[in-house]
């Protein structure tokens, strides 16, 4: 398994991240675990549609009697798809309530015991006390805490481990079905949706419990349309490798995307994962070819785009044909596009992002993006 020691190209961003206390240093994102109704079929989907590769497996043949998990990988992104094998399990209850969704955001650390101890001293709620797992490839130490909703953070210490993924897993090879990767590199950020009035609570949690800092804030004037609005704050680890925007709904004439998410997910949780690519044109072409559906923006978005964002390297006609958005900040520009939900409920989706120096989150695209989401909500009858 590739360790995520460079989830993000790190430069000296003292002004941006220097305020983080960083008393709980994080190396990077280790893996994301989704609880899903059918792990095998979900793994097939992420391979066929998103270009992930088979990595590891745990289930009946490895001694598990309650769960089955498939691990897929692309560059530094590791997704674990887990399903229950019996009824009335905690995983089954999670799926029954939330549908397919993210349960675990695992973070690589140097010392999982120290990370857990520090977090608990700062007021975290324990999910997993430090646990040592061994096999012939070495030792992995895990611990974990709760965050918003039913989401948890695991701390993974794997410096003394050389196996494929984790003890308890075996290598999973599928040479007969190995679609080409599409250029996804690492997790840029992960967005959580929380209840009205809870955003600042969770910002404070990340600041006080995990040493993050609030690097950007958006109010309902920044993120609004004629009908809906939301508020968001972005917290970051000191090295800038882990960034969590946290959204809450704001009052509007109609139900916002956050309201819709909270309704169908039946609680707080991860709304979307932003994954980085070095060539968004090629990546999106492949995704569209493989049947991934994206939010559609109107042609009017591209009118006068070059005057709004300045010169860019990409061809505007190609960007419009693919529906890719562009925004600029003082450090450069970024390109981004958002999938439609990747499961029946209108909850979890993906963002594909390419940064050309920009460190921001596409503020200039918020209106076009949320109007596109509203059009989908109107089709679903949930606006």
C-alpha cells in the first residue's frame, strides 16, 4: 500500500496554515471506508467507472464471519468498501439509516497511541482504544475517535508494516478485469454537512481536539442563489495535507442542498470527496466515457469566462464541452467539476479538481454550482 506522506504538494504556506496548533501531526489520509449494501458490486463500480485497481480483501475466506471488505486503490487514494454478512449488525443498521456512505476517515500518524491520548485529553469521544494488529508483514497500531454524525477518524500507525494493506487482509488481484487508471492522485479535501447551528461546534472540535485552524469562511452571502443558501468553514491541519470544509444550511426560500442531504442521509455526514488530478480534461473525458454523470452547468456560465478569470492554459471550448468550471485566486487558478450522487440517495458525490497554483475552493463557481444542484433537486422534487 502506498503511504500518503505527500497527499498534497507542500510549499511554505506560513500565512495560510501557520496558525494551526498542530499538536496532533498528521502524515496524510490513509484510507476512506464506506459502508455499502454490496461491497463486491461497489468495488466493481469504482474500478470500472473511476479507474481504481484491486488491492486487498477480507471476508469469509480470511476468517471474517460478520463482514466482507474490498479495498481499491488509485495512486494515494485507498477506498475500503465494507458490507455486513448477517442481519442486525451495526454496519447493517448504519446502511439502513444512511444508505451507502462514508463511515471512516483514516489518517496516517507516527504514533497512534499518542494521537489517541492527545485527542482524548482534549475532549474527544473514543471510538477505538489503541489496538495492535499483527501478521507476518509486521505491526499496525490503530485507534479512533468520533466526529460529526456517525463518522469516525481512525489513527493508523503503519511505520513497522510492509503488507499490502492491513493485518487481516489478503492481496486481491483481478488481472482479468483491470481498467486503466484515469489520473486520480490524492484526496484534496473532504466536505461534511452538519445541522443548522452545528458548524462552529465542529470547527471548534477540530481546532481544540486535533490542532487544526480555520483557514477560510463563507457566509450565506458567498454561497447563495435566489432560492437557497448555506454557510461553510474550512479547517486544515498545520501541514495543509488534511482539509475539511464543514457546511451547515442557511435560511432560504427553499430547501438547500445541505437540507436535502441531512434529510436523506438522516443525519450529519460526509457530503463529498474532492480528488486531485494533473490533467482534468483527460480524467473527465474518461469518466464521462465510463458513464459517470456530472452536474450540468448552463452555456451562459462560459460567456465572458476569459475576462472573469484571466488567461489559462486550457482550451475554453473543451472545458465547456466537458462542463468543467474555472476559478482564480491570488495564487493561481483551479479547474473543478462535480459528479451527481453515486448512490440512490442524493447524498455522497465526488469532486474532480486540478489546481494550477490556487489554494482556494472555487468561490467564484458557487452560484453556478448551486444552481446546477437546485436543478437536480427540482427534478427529484426535493427543492
